[in-house]
C-alpha cells in the first residue's frame, strides 16, 4: 500500500517537535536528565567550554537547569554510560549490550590495539590500582609508579583509553571534565554486563529504530550518520525495510523528490513549534548537515578549528531556532567571573521574516539564566 507524499514543511515540523525544546526556564530532576538521554538516544560530549560543555547545552535546551552532580551520579550508578556513538556520547544504559559488539572486536579506534600491544605490561598494574583504589583518572597515574618511568602519563593514558574502548573500564564520572575510570563489572548493572551480545542484525535494527524515534524523521543515510555506522547502504538499508515490513517504521516520500524519510509507524506528521532557543553546535538536530540543508535550507558550519581570520561567523557559534526555522547564528561567550553572556555577533539568515533580534533576546536571556549568569551583553 503506497504512502502519501508529505511536504518537507510537515516533516521539518515533526523533526523540530521531536526534540522537545523547553518553552521556559525550569529545573530538572536526576530522573528527567536520565529520561532525556534515553529519549535522545545519544548526547554528544565535547571539551570546549566557551559557553558551556556540549552535553550541558544539549540537555539544558530541553530540560532547563540541572546540577552536574546529578549526571555524575547517573554515570557512577550505571544508569547511563559513555561510549562512542555519533562521537563520544552519553548513552542510555540499555544500549550497553549493543555496544559490546564493537568492544569485543578491536574497539572503536584501531590505534588502541597498538597501545595494548606496545604497553601490555601496564594493563594489569592499571587494573590492579583501579581494583584497589576505585575510580581513577589519567593524572592519578602520572609519576605514581615504583619505577621512575612506570607511570609515564602518555602510555598510561593510552592504556586507560584502550581498556575503556574495549569495555573493560567505564567512565564512572568526570572531574574537571577528565574521565575517571572504573571496572565495568562494578558499574554496569549485572544483568546487562552478563547478557549475551546481541546479533548484528538485532543491534542494527535497534539503532535504526531508536534513531528515527529520537529524531522524528530521518533518511536512511541520516540513520547511519546518527550512529556513524560504517558499511554504507548495503549494511543497513535492508534492516530499515524490515522494520517497515514489521510495522515499526513507516516510509514517507517527500515533495522535493529527494530520498524518502522514515518515521515511527504511529507518528503524525507536523508538530509543535519550538520556542526561541540557541542550539549547541553539536546538538542532535544539527548532526546531519545534508539533511539539515534539505529540511531547513541552513548550512551548518563549525569554525572553532579555523584560524580567526578564516571564520565567517565567529569562534563558538550557536544557531538560533524558533518555530520550525533556523533564523541565524550567534557568536557567544560566557564570562562567569563577570556574570555576563556576551553576544559577540549575530548573523541572521537571508530572507528571514519577522524580527529575529527579538527572538535572539528571548533565547539569550533564557540561556544566561540556565548558565547562572546575570546579564546578556551585546558587543
């Protein structure tokens, strides 16, 4: 039975609505933080703190303010975990068995195999210290060995990261954003740690279904991009079609004649508009740039790695979303000592109607409050 062609506008509104950006300032509980990570499927981590850490910007835009100790407690108690997904991400704990397929192979990064070979003599001493002392960070190993060179920071860090990649260690929290590692069997719930590794087919179907439900509507290439799945169309496409056949997903052709979208079988196209919100550059809505350009006519650019004279918009730029449109880009910096959110520049998108400056003011005021800043100041 064929499916009616949908307008890109209706699909775009569904995608925006699925993100559930918070309409007003509020404070979130630990359970709400856990629930948001589960609903989003993955929340990207990044070390840049010009405005706030990426995961905090992503979560606060949906939840409001929350205490970071709540998140650390969720990690330490095995209610969420950190692993490689779209990039380094916070993930719902139910996905642990599905990530084990990668862990039990060569891990996510091939160079960790070399680290374990070249520094294999450090593996057992590293594990023994963590067994005895509890969660440790890489700095805890620097210059701490009996031999003068035993705990050279770089080899110890490489071994810690490799054991994390293999699922032997997990991130049990962070201190000043530095990972603190503990034994997986002490943190991951026993029923998940001891569970058999799902088949690849089961994992790929789980990932496809979760990505679509988390994002509202995705093309098949965008599902792959959500998880950075390797293997191209041949690896995933037949699983997506199987989910359609099973009545879990629905294929929706769009009126621009581009590749079809996939939505949850029970999803209604269209959706509620978003309040004015400044999006983290690593927000889930922005993950797939071709999809973003197709749906919003917006070319997402991250310029933090460019030299200053090469930047068109600024160092740490947050897109401004309101309704179902991306209205512009704000170059922001949080000065916690002064209590000021600095708006260093704003570049509205061409052909935007209405008053984007007023929406920027509302979004910036809310962001400042979430960050605990007293003032928004335009440069």
